[in-house]
C-alpha cells in the first residue's frame, strides 16, 4: 500500500529551522496540497534493500534513504521493490524511510575527469577534490541510431605488432580480449591505452571487481607511462558494493560517450566483463529474479549487448566521434564456448584469443592467430600496411600446420623447409614485450623488411637485435606511411644489410 504523506507549504517539515530566517520562509510560503510517496526498508543486506510502500517507483530510479544511503530500483514486485545500494551508511536498517528520486542515475562528465580515478557515481577515489564537471550523462541511454553511424574507417593502433598487422582494430570497433587468467589480457589493454599518447584519443579504463592491488598496479603503470593525461579510470573494486561493480562499465561508457558526442575519439577498456556478469548474477539472485543458464538471469546477453552497442563510430553530421571498446572476458581452461564468452563473441566485432600453451612456450603476447579475428578492422587499416600484411596471416597459419609434420621427423621438400624457416622467423618477429608499444611506421618497416627477405638468412636468435637496429634507424629517418614502397624497401634493406658488416 502506498503511504501518502500530506505536506503543506514548501514541503519542509514544520520542525525544520527555516534556512533564510522566518521572514523569507513566510514569503516563499504557498498554500497548496502536495503529495509524495514514502517507503520503508523491510530488510537490508548483501548490498541490496527491500522496500515497501513505493508503488509509483520505476526501474532504475534513484532512491534516497533517510540515513543518507542511496540506492537504485532494480526489481519490482507486486508489493515490494528490490533496490541495489550505491552508498550504504552504517545506520541503514529495517524501518528506515525511503524517498523516491524520480530520476535515473547520471554521472558527471567532461574534461575535468581526465587524469582522475572515480567510482561509478563520479566521486573521486584519488584523495583529490571532486572534479568540476558541468555536464551530466545518464548511465543508461539508447545506443546511437543506425542513421548516426559511420562505417569504421580509421585505424586505432594498439602498438602491438601482432594486432596492428594481423588483427587490426578500427576506431569505433568492439574487440574482445579473451583468455584464461594471467594470460596477459590486461597487459594488452594497458598497452593499447599507453599507445594512444599524442593520438587525440581519450581513454577510459574501467576496472570491475578487481583487487585493490590490481587497481593500484594499473594506475601506477598508466601514471608511469604518462597515460593519465588523457585517461580516466573508473573503479568498482572487489570490496565495493556489488551495485557499484555492476554500474562501473556503464559509468565508463557514459564518460566516453559524452566525449564521443563532442566529436572526440575514445577508447574504453572493460576489465573485465566476466566479473561484471558475476556481480549482476549475484544481485539478480539476491533479488530473487528467476535464474537461467548457469544461474545467470535471462537478460544477461541484453545487458552486455546494450553496453557494447553504444560503442560506435558516428558520422560527420553527428560530430564524427567514436568509441572503441575493448571488453575483456575470462575463460576457464581455454573454453571459449562458455555462456558469457559466446555471448560476448557474438556481440563484438572480433576477438583476440590468448592461449595458455603459447604463453607457456614464451610467445608473448600469447595471441593465438588461428582463433583471433577482426571482422571489420581490415577496412580501417592503412592501405600500405594492409598491402604488406595482406597474405601474412594466411602464410603464418599454413606454416603452423606444416610445422606439425616436422614433429614426426618427416622429410620435407626444400621449398617446404624454406617456408618453415620463414615461419619460424616470423614467429620470432611477432614476439613483443609488454609496455613497449611500437609506432605504425615501425610496423611498416618490419613488414617491408620481412617481405623483402631481409630476415631470410637470419636465425630466430638474431631477430631481436635486428629489430632493435631497425627501430633505432627508423627514429633518425623521416619516412612516413605515405612514402612510396620503393623508398621503404631501399631504406630497410640498407639498414639491415649494412649493420652486420659493422658488427663483424
Ligand atoms: N607481452 C608480454 N611480455 C612479457 N610478459 C607479459 C606480456 N604480457 C603479459 N605478461 C605477463 O603476464 C602476466 C599476466 O599479465 P596480466 O596481468 O596482464 O594478465 P591478465 O590476464 O590480465 O591476468 P588476471 O587474470 O590477473 O587479470 C604478468 O606478469 C605480465 O607481466
Ligand atoms: Mg587482468
């Protein structure tokens, strides 16, 4: 039943002292009858509260509790509603009064958030004053309509050789990073963020349900590599209320969306959505929503789809901004067919699959090229790099199959042996340490060098030194991606041919 409270005048309770003195209170006094709903907490615990007496409440509406706690309507039943708590004071208990906010949740957005670490409600977590934002963006909005969208056409360089050459990503693309725990998923995302320095891309790094130590390490890395100038970190850590963990990706998305609507390119990392799905499941089960497959609620697909659909590339009429999303998902024992992984694979535009055996063999980043794909990124790749890398992926996949034969000691034709030798060199070339993103010109340099056969007489052990030489010579040169291929070819062959003579 609705409890209706009849308030008179300005709505202030008569026992409250007038703010500007009795006279001004009298001046502002208007006769009239106002009605408002008032609910009561029935039970509270595990980050949720059951409330009775707010029949007019709507989904996602903000609730203000009398003790200062805040919540959001998450589940409606006939005579009660379930709310997730966003801020909980120690005084919150059964019987506390609740007032509906009549609005849904929004977060302060804008340039003041650059370099800041905030929680999903926009409150600072870095011991600095609250960011001075003048605009707000709702956490949940509709994704841009199809008429506002543009094909993905500009590359987003991650600085990782294997990605930029074989599985390229475009601005506005959604590329899933999938793999077991500890396979270097976060490292790839951090590398991508670090590589955006000077590229006019604003980044939002969302940490969901991570340990405090992981949060600190991530922020340390971003600070150390000067990435915080153009980055905002949104944290819903493991010890936070489950409601905050659930909202963190939406908050990160809203922050990036506001920049995208201003025509700015953005990159959002969701680290990671498996934990996000788990916190959503936890909240749903606590609120007695019917469990579906693996006890996840039936709308878990829709939850991630509506988050990732907001990442897109807008057309010129809508400012031309973009939001690239790098969601991260965890697999168990390399099983990509699990529920959440398959959902995310089908929502995104491609995936980077990280493989345990490659990681153990020392091939890092442990991206399994056979199972990684970028469905739309090729269109965004620079024409020169695309031309150079065009047949490389296929050749590499053929090499991986051929290599299996050599394990049985089979005798191979000379041409096959050459292909295998070349493949082994390529595998060595594709290895890359973390936190060392490489510019697009370097990608071009090593691709041309490889295609020109500059590495054909090298052994896998030499490759590292040769790449270093290539990099140092490239830094002194003025070659750009738009230069003719002949210039590139002659430059890289001279750089790589002369150096061994010097060494002798
Ligand atoms: N390219 C690389 N070169 C060398 N080491 C790497 C590389 N990528 C990742 N690593 C190492 O792998 C380990 C795991 O990396 P990371 O924390 O990024 O993985 P994760 O999949 O995010 O793990 P978690 O499950 O803890 O989130 C780290 O110790 C990191 O130093
Ligand atoms: Mg990680």
